[in-house]
C-alpha cells in the first residue's frame, strides 16, 4: 500500500525526539519556541504548535507554567519540575523532621520563614496551590505548626503581600521632580508584581489592607506631589490610578500561567489556534479596521506586557502633567 509523505508536524516532532535521544536536548532543557521552530522548518506557526502538542501528548515534553516547554525527565526523577515541588512523605531534604533530635525543625522556624516558604509555593505554583498544610509539608513540620506564627491563610497572604512590596526600596537620593519619582514608583510596583504574579490577586482596591511596605510606596507618590498645589483628594487619586493601572495589568501574569497550565498551550500557541477564527472575521469585512490591522500584522503580534506597561505609564504621566504643571 502506498503511504503518503509524512506530515510536516510529524517530521518536526520526530526530529526533536531524535535530538533528545542523541543528547542534543537534555532532560529539563527548554525547547525552541513555536515561532523559532516555524522559522527553522519553513512552516506555519500552526504546524509548529501541532508538533509541540503531539510531543506533550506522548510525554516527550512537558509544559511548565512560567517556565516554558521542557524536555520531560524520566518518571520519578526528584529533579523534575513536578517532583521538585512535591515533598516526599512530608520531608524537605536537608531539614530534620519534627521529633528528630536537637529539638526538630521548630527551633529554626519563624514567621519570616513561614512567609518565605509560602511565597515560594505561590511563585512556583500559583496562589491557588497555597495551603497551610502545604506550607507545613514544605517545612517538614506538623500540619498545625504554621499556626503558631500566623493566625490563618488570609493573614498569611497579607504577610506575603507585605513582604513582596518590601523587596522594593527607594534610594535616599531620590530624583528631583514629580515625574521621575512617580515613574520610579510605578516601576517598583510593577517589578514586585512581575516577581510575584499572585500579588495582583491580594488586597482589593476598594478594601485595602494596612500593609506597611505598601505605604512606603504610597509615601513616594504623595511626597512627590505635595508641593504642587493639588487638592489632597487629587493627590490620593493619582496614587490610586497608578497603582490600579499596574495591578490591572499584572492580573494577567497569573491568569496567563493558569491558562497555560489548563490548556497546555503557550501564548504563541494559543494565538496560532485562534488564527483561523480571526481570519474568518477579517474576511467577512464586518470589521474593516481590524481586517486592515490583521493584514499589516502578517508576521504576527506578540502581546508583550512590558511594552504595554511602558505605553500606559507614559500616557498616564503625560495626562498628570496637564494637571500638575498647569
């Protein structure tokens, strides 16, 4: 029986399997992006995305949220991304279990340690994976031990948020002028959210919590605006606008990671999947401006949050300038 030529996506997948078998791609190593594979093989993005999907399906590679598509490690290897996050029988390597000699791990515990471990869990797996029992397991202590240091999970999350904001400080020789100081504030807040994507989901805007380290950021804005003859409500509102701009943009950092974990598709791969629907809308001529924009974006569009941040921050500061410098 005549067998037709192997589909391009299967050839790409087969080549990646060969590179893994030959040691060119090692376990845990990041694979080339969808766009790079498409360019190397001269195929459409959808074809490259399908090749990666087939490799994920058979377990050759794995998609790790906030990391990318990696060569899968042998099952049970402790250094695989999934295994590294899972405690073994409640014990963390290198730390004694409760009841061991020398007083057990409690002697090394503190509120800061509990908060730090909780932040590590949320950074790696998202806020939804955080639990008091999980923190205790990561610490290698009994399930109720963390409650000696924090009252509840809600209190723990507030402490985490305060610690995250505390990582960003301002130099004593602050720049002169309101604009560079507000810009410095926005970049500091954005940096904290980028390191800790879960941060945007804590501390609702209309029900703010008294977080001391967040107040240090607020101080940066209010002191920069204090001598510009603005009503106090306007000064506070400017702080709220800047903070909510960053928080609103940062919400998508965690949501993107959740979407990748749920679908197994990166942002690029998801865009490829949506391409036929977008092309159908464009061809219908119901949205002429969108159709023209899509035609101009023939090389694709990468929605980069850092680029959006810079554009939005510049626009906001330009708008504030009309009020402040009037």
